[in-house]
C-alpha cells in the first residue's frame, strides 16, 4: 500500500470550501499544491490549509513531480486542457462537472484517459450519499417494481438576488449556468439510479436575472447563462424501466429554501431521496411515505449543508483508498465514459431549447 497520495488542487472556490477540507480528513492524503487564477486566492488558501506550494499558473501544479492526483475545480472552459495535460503528465484526474464544454471535448478527454492506466473520474459526489445508495439498492431489488416515471426538483435561492456579482457563472463562454452545473448532476442521477439511458430530451432554459453588477466596477453586465431549466425526458427500456418518463425542474432563483429531491415511481411503489440522503419509500396501497432509517453521511465542517460536501467527503475517502491500493477504479464513481454520455445529454438539452423540438438520442 502506498503511504500517501499527494494532491494538486486547481481552483479555490468549491475546492476551498469543500474539496480541500474533505481531503484533509482522508487518511493517507496530503495536498501539496494549489493554484488559482488569482495569486492572492491561492496564497490565502495555502496559508489556511498549510499547503506547501501555491501558484497562479495551474500548469505548475499539474507538472509538480510530487503530485499524484489532480483535482480540477476550475470553470468548465478549462477542463479539457487541464485534463489532457494532467493525463499526459501521468497524473490521476478528478474533474468537476460538467466534464467539458461539449461532447466533442468530452470524447477527446475520454479517448486520452483510455490510453492511460490512470484514475479518471467526474465529481458526481451525490452518488456517495448513504441514502442514495440505499434507495438505488431498493430499486435494483425490484421493491418498487418497474419504473414508470421520475421527478427531480432542485430549487435554490443562491442566485435570486440581482445584487449578486457577475462572474464566470454568468458567462456562457466559460461554461456557466444551471444546466451545466446542476443539470449534469440530474442527468447523472437519473442514469445511475435506473441503469438506463435517456433516449429523448425536451428542454426549456430561462434567464430570470438578466444583468448583474461587475465585481470590480459595479457596472451592470449582461448575463448569458440560464438560471432555470425545465426538462421532459424519456428513458430507453431496461431491466428497471419500461416506457418511462421524467420531469425535471431546476432553479437557482427560487425562494425561500434549498431543495434537492429525486423521486422514482414504479408499478409497486415509489422512493424519494432528499438533499442530505434522507430516504423514503411509499408502497402501493399505503397512504403515507415511510422513512427508511439510514445513517446520514459525515459532513465537512463549515460547509453549507446542501449534501454536496457530505457526498464529497465519502467520495474522497474512496478515491484515496483506491489509489493507495494501486487501483484506478472506484465503485459507484462516475467515469469519463459517464461524463461523455452526460455531455451528450447536455448538448441535446441546449439544442432542444434552441429549436423547440424533442431531441432523440
């Protein structure tokens, strides 16, 4: 067993609030380099977490000979270039979602990963919530029968204020927006729970907050990304689905409280999972949802309680354990092949919004 896995972090947003604290709690892990587009952010993060090396050039982190694993938590526009260079430098890669800007980029990343005997995963950490895993096992055992329909409801007030500053999230050219950030998780969840591909996509995107103030000048800038999306989907038939459909509602501007709920309705009953992994089952003939007792995941101290940090901590521990054992596969993790298939769905959703048509895959 390898004594330590040394990690290089690219990004100081989600990486600083969730990824770095989570890796710090992993036995056998050490963060040795952090990079940010803004040197002051890299330095502040390095001092906060006692990281030896910091830089405003992510290539220094990737090429650092001490680094075993690169965690990419930068805007999507950079994912392809960062991933390809990391793999070329024989680094294991954990890439934030969405995997790329489009399916062509994702396919190139997938192809490069297949040339290497390296870990290459996409950060769909919600798969590692205990309640989601218990619900998936319930579905796979056939306890709710064949799936007829799924509902996914995500609402957050985080970008509801028009005073929130313009940043890369507001910029389509950088890969911002709710479809990529949240829609990628939705597509991954629906595929993972059902073991079925999505065969038809109808999408409507919406931008409610159309201008935001520049963080430095205060001048109002146009927002080119979506903050709401609605999807109507069809599943391909599988062992768990037959002529199944799904409705998805995602909003980053809905008050008052955060919600991340997924539900599956089958011929014998239904399951529901909340943002933190709370798991409920409703059987045919019963009048109420019944809560299934599941140990909720350990949280990352100080992180916003939205489920992402809990899932990431569990995921991070599995990554480090695998790499210490010389393995490049992590059970339940989203692979680059998953990331590519999700990117096909994201591209289909954008095409559907542009044309007003159902896109079949």
